[in-house]
C-alpha cells in the first residue's frame, strides 16, 4: 500500500483481484457456471479459516485455556454450519444446468482440494495415499507432507486432558501422529471420569463431538448433492463420484468420544 493513500473497503479486501477470479470456461458462458465457481471458491476460503482456527485451537488446548478453546471451537462449528448450508445453494442447480458446462472441468475435481485434505489431517484422518496423490516437488505436496507429520487436534486434546490431571498413558501422548486416530480403551476410561467429575472438560468433549458430527454431516450432504446432480455417473476428473464418497461416511475422527456414549 502506497504511503499516504487511504485504506478503503475495496483496497483492504483486494476486491478488484477477488472479483476478477471468477472466469467461466464455457461458451456464452453458461449461466450456472458462475454459481459453481463462486461456491467452490467460497468453500476454499472457509477451509482456510477453519484451518486457521484449528491450528489456534491446538495451542489453546496445550496451554490448558478452556475458555478460549471453547470459544474457538464454537467459531469453527459456526463456520461448519455455513459450509453445510452452502450445499442448499448448490442444489438449486439442476442436473441439466450442471451438465451444460461439466465437460469443461476436464480433470478438475473437488477430490483435488488440498485444503480439505489438510482439514482431514488436522482432525486425525491421515492417509499416506492422500499425500502421494499430489506431484512431488509441488507446493501442494510440500504443504501436505508437513501436515501429515504434524500432531492433530486430538493429540492436543490428549495433552489437554493430561494438563487437567488425568493420567493419559505416555505411549498415547507420544503416539505416531502420522497414523489415523484409533480408539483407545485407556482414553475411554479417562473420558468417562472427566464427564462424571469435571463439567468444564466435559463441555470441551461435547464440542469435539459436535465438530466430528458436523464434518460427518458435511460428507453426507455432499454425497446426496452429488447423487442428486449426477446420479451414478463417474465424478469429474475420473473419480468414482458418489460411489467413492459413500465410502467416506460414518467414519468418526474421534472414535473414543463415540465409544463411551453407551456408558455415560
């Protein structure tokens, strides 16, 4: 920004650049392609914000700051509701309207969203194959490699439990963070005690359940939207479409919090 030039709404938000990024590929262009582009660009902006907040959350949990951790979780959950609600907007586009420009997407697919893979990794749903999907030497691969080796929000939560006086086994605290989060009976026993003895910790647990449920809801709504739009056709970029997406359903990121429900 040039010295002496006042900051304006447009200059601060870089609106000239932002509003020039919606560039349809269809001839005409097809009316609904603008909607498709805007929705997915907005998704990526919300993904960026959620990653920003979840990284912040890890520091708060490791520092034992219950109040601010709750506040941050509430913000992420609110953003997640908006992300899910955006599917209602996409569903105003009929199958024929999508087909009018679909072929222009060529190999492009939401499966290639690096930030969504980052979100999965931050939540503990790590798969080496997701990293290897991106070409070596590229920015996406480098960023995902870093995320793959970083602790997850669940690891931060385990340290939060330890900081609140619960005897979380050292082997759990020092687990291999490149592996998916799996259920641990020792952790489940600790969670049951926390629910029964510490309302503040129990509330943080419940927000984690909300977070997990919110992502599972997003996946479900995404599957139904794809089925509604393209049915059983293969997805863009040669993916398996709804058939693949169905395999991602009902896979909680924080299984211990679900395993204990019957014992509360």
